[in-house]
């Protein structure tokens, strides 16, 4: 049996750098239209909720098609599917730069969601299969930190280029950058050593998904993923809209710079991933969700600084929570890890679509207080599920992945 990728080896550095940059591309492309929601509202005469479909449609299609892509990866191999996914998605963003119709943009964003579906779940499975189990929490944290850097870079690049030129040039610019990074990923990621492609029938997917859905701990983790991602995306979907309006009147570039807050996620995902390896996943997850709730409530503060601090705290809690939850899913799934990861990410990105769309309604009805009114109770429910997992872990003192 070939050894796992050991910390400090040449394969380790190639692997984590490729996965980090693949994660960077995924979030940069997935949310590159998020800072453009106020621009779309003004240019196309849309409501905030309808303009946010440029995010919700992408995450929704990504969520559904991840299940299918994970099945293809079992047959075709991990690396090739991930590489095609990144390169195809980046190319679609370049194409989006040439459209002047919002409906066409939405179609292309939906296609982008389908294409992007080939990366996140498969990357999580790759980490759990190929890296030394002693460092999977750390590696998953580094991988998730790529989300924060990608989201930060994508938003700042798009916001700044839109302010100085146009949103067309902004999308073209971020798309070309991601094309180059995707090509580098293709040549850098080590080939799978602990996985052999095998022929699978699509009809066999149902029993596997059913088994995962009947695994109560996995189901709880999936529901937690739904809420934390939904709360995170909803916050960033509409906070820019609030800050560009009265009484703040911030410019597109300044609002884009606020996404520097993402840097706290780069730290928290790695830090809390390592913390989970030592303190336990359940305790760390409860801590992360609790931090998200505190941040969410602080955004009720009317001052600009209060809102920014609140978003920063929520961001810290989100990336830490996602790092722990995604790693825990891989440990719970004793078989069919790619499908378990896909199911988790199905819930995760559906949360972004559902709560992201609902957030626009609550914003229209009750302004920013309405958004918080939607998110705070949802996060409280996620915390309750995490506490139940903690009690369960303490009671049995065994890995809940052994659950039948």
C-alpha cells in the first residue's frame, strides 16, 4: 500500500498548494457577481432579491450536480474531474463578460454552477483519502482558507475594476486570472494513490445517499452546513447593498475593500481545523457557531464600524465552523466518501440559495434588522444540533463515524 502524503514532503507541499489554489478559484468564481448585486439592481432595474439570483442560481445548480459529478469522479478519477471543473468554470466567467442581458447572464451562471460542481466534494474526498489522517484537519483548514482568499480577491478585483471601468471588464479580468490558476492546478496536483476509478451505475447512487441520510450524525452535520453557509452568503449578499445606501453612501470600491474581512477566515479555518484535531470536533464546532451568532447580532449596531466588526466576527466563526464540519463529514463516512462530501455540500450550497434568496425578501420587508431576524434563529438551531453532537460524542467517547 502506498504511503499517505506525509506532512513536509514534496508531495505534501504540491498537494496543499494545488488544493488551496483550486479552492481559491472556486470561491472567486462562485461569488464574483456578489459585489455586483447593487450594480445589477441599478443597471437592469431589478429588485435586490432578483439580482441575487446571480448567486443563488449558481449555488443551487452546483449543489444538485455535485452528486452527479462525484459519481463521475468515481469512474473517471479525482484529478481530471477537478481540473476540468475549474478550467471550464473560469472560461464561462470570461464569456459572461460579453453579455448585456441579465437573463443570459443567469443562464451562464447556472451553467457555471454545473461546471463548478466537479471540484468541492471531490477535493474533500481527495484530502481524506490521500493525506495522513493525523493532519487531515490541518489540510482541510488550509483548503478552506483558500475559500476566504479567493472570495476576498474575487470581490476586491471585481469591485475595483467595476468602479474604474465596468462590470464586463471586471468579470473578464477575474475569469482570465482563474484560467491561468486552473492550468497550474492541472499540472501540480499529485495523482491519487489511494483511489482506483471503478465503473458505477447511476441507479446505485440512491442506496448510498439513503444510507448517508439515515446516518443521524451525518444528517446533523449536513443541516449545520445548510445554515452556516446560508447565513454567511446572505450576510455578504446584502451588506454591500446596505452600506452603499443611506446613511453610509460608500462607493463600490470601498465596499469591495470591506471584503478584506475575509482574511480572518484564512486564519480561523486553519486555526480551528488544528484546534479540532486536539480539542475535538464537537467542542470546536459549538465554539465556531457561537461566534457566528455573536457576530450576526453585532451587525444590528447602527454605526459603520459596528457593522464591519460584526461581519468580521461572523466571518471568523463561519470559516472555522465550515473547516471543522467538512473534515468531520469525511471522518464519519466509512465508505463512499465522495458521495458523503457531495451530500454535505448539497445541503451547504442549498443553504446559500434558499437563505440567500429569503434574505432579499426580509431586507425588503424590514431592512437589515429583517435579515438578522432571519439568520439569528437559524444559527441558534445549528448550535443546538452541534450541542447534541457534542453530548453524543462525550457519552460514547467513540468516533460517531462508526454509527450504522
